[in-house]
């Protein structure tokens, strides 16, 4: 019978080092390679949603490497940290102070502020939330989970602030300036929960898409995927020089299913440091609420507290 010459503590440290190195490399590969996963797969859905949180594993791996006194574990942990910094870098670094809209665009036309808010169906505090939106200073407001009891009429503060309105199903577009060419959109489903309209702002016409994508859960996100792919196809054929798509996409920022949309439209950077999570509002863990645009100079995007909703709101400023 052979006996190892290494003491038991040394063998345990060696095993811990190898285990830590393997776990760290798997983590690094997951963060570096998730973009290659099929966008409709559960792996893409789960990893894209959890990606910002995977960095929490790095300190654990670092402690394990130190305990194991393993250079291999340390190297793997460094690789995992580097991969996570590539993902998290855009919101870890301090955001530059937003320039004045005319400076940012190099043009004389004024800024455009848009806002999006999922009201949450059955929210008894929706009137107070709408009052806040009326004071947001936004030129255009997109609402989701609008119900029959949601009052945005002339007798309300938001109705007075936004006299031009259009509603399709459970989504609504509210504007300070005229709305035209309203088109309900089913986006591949049998019911309509999105719309497209033209909003005239400062002498410019903006094609606006208000979206509330279907819910998404593990092994149950086919309807959402269909809607987002249909939206990407419609935007691709939109000949408008200025396009904004906003709402509850039910897709986290890093999910591959947003790839075709993000290839055509961009989202302004966060005005504040952080990932800009919006859901759930009590302890945000993901950002399913987005404002994408093309043909506009993005200045900044901000997450806004909401009243009674399970989603925080988002606003974005653009220069025309």
C-alpha cells in the first residue's frame, strides 16, 4: 500500500487550489462566452440576467485561492475578475457630467426627454405615480400595464401636462406635442401590447415605439422572444431618421435576445454610477426597462423611483 508523502493539510490545500482554479475558469468562460449562446436558449436567458451578479463569486474565489496558497487558483480568479470587469466596466466607471443638449449635439434644436413607467396593474397608488410623471419634465411618456381604471384624462394632472395621448391595449403614449400615424402592433402575438406613432417635437418628427413584451421565465420566454425579434424587424424597415423604442422589454440588458435591437438602436449611458437596475423596485436585480434610440444624440439615462409599482421608471435625455 502506498501512502502520500504530503501531509493531509497540504493535500487539502492542493485540492482546494485545483477546485478554485476550475471554478474560476468556468466563471471566466461563462462571462466571456455567453454572447455565443443561442438567444432563444434558457442558458442565454439565465446567464444574461445573472451576469452582473456573477462578480460576487470573485471575492469568494480569491479567499479560497489564498487559503489554498494556489497560484493556479489565483490566476483563474484574476481571469474571472478581468472577464467581469469587461461586463461591468461601463457602469462601474464614473459617468461623465452630461453636457448641455446643444453642446452635445452641436445643433441649435432643444433637448428631448422621454420617460417610461410600468404602472403595475392593480396599483392603487397609480394616481400618485401619474402625478409624479406629470412633473417629470418629460416631453414623451410611455406607460405599460395601463388598465381600464387608469385615468389620464383632461381632469388629471398628467392629462393636463400631456394633452396628446394614444392607448393600445395595456400600453399608452402621452405627449406634450401632437401624435400622428398611430399603429397598434401585435409583434407576432395574437393580441396587441405595443404601438408605433409619430411625435412632432421641436419641428422634428420622431418615430416612437412603446413596448410591453410578454413575461419571461425559465423555459417560458418564447412569446417575449417573438415580440422582440418582431420589433427588431419592424425597426429595421422604419425609414424615419429619428427612432425611439421604450418600455418594459422583459429582457435584462445583457440578454442575447436584445442583440438585433441593440444592433440598430443604442441606449444612453447612465447619469449615475451603477447598473441602472429597475426591477423589482424594492430591491432591483435586473433592468428589463429600456429606452433605445437612433438618429438622436443620447445625453444620459436615469432610473427614477416609483410609487406602488414593482418597476422603477426610466428617463432619458436626447439632443435632436
